[in-house]
C-alpha cells in the first residue's frame, strides 16, 4: 500500500467515526438516568368551599403552605405564602385584593407580583384549573 492509498483509506473512515460518535452520544442520552420534572394535577376543593374573594390555606405535597384565592366566578389563584424577602408568611387582604407581608410591609398583587416594599421577587405561583365544580392545582416534583 502506497502513501496515496493509505491516505484514501484513512479518509474513508472519518465519516464512519463521526457517525459512531453521534450514535454513541444519542445512546447515552437515552440510557443516562435524567432528573425530570413531574407535574401532578391534584384536586384541592370544590368551588362552593371558596366563596368569591375569599382565601383558604392548604399544604402542598412537600409540606409547604399555599393560599388559594378565588378572584373571579371561575378564577382561582394559588401561591406560596412564603414572602420572597425574608420568608415571613403573607396574608390575603380581601378588601385590598392584595397579599400583605406584615414583617416589612411587603405587598403583592393578586397574581403575586410585588407592588411595594422590600420583596425582591414575585410570590411562587401554581397553575390552577377549574373543571366543573372542582379546583385542581398543578404541583411540580423532581423525579430521579
Ligand atoms: S419578609 Fe416579607 S417583606 Fe420582609
């Protein structure tokens, strides 16, 4: 085999090597256990248990407190009660239609956005769904 043939043979293996590398990478992607988010839809209560503009405290699957607020005929908000400033508990103020943190006078609107005070971020929110007379909340969990 002369130099020219040797070079030709080497070049013939480059696409084969690249294809093998790609297949191996894809294989590892499927084989490697990966943590993924699981979303669970959980029934919480019936609409008649939560009158318009009222709130109810519940506990999520991880033991964290949430507050449900009925802001419309078929609209329910769900947020963490943990203030994003220093972790005090926030309360729903029915008359103001706001969440209030008494520790440093932080205020959040009905969507959990900061209105005033020192909180640096919105309240953690949860997706809700009303189906018939049932209120569901979507909780995220990590698997793996
Ligand atoms: S802990 Fe809520 S405003 Fe400071």
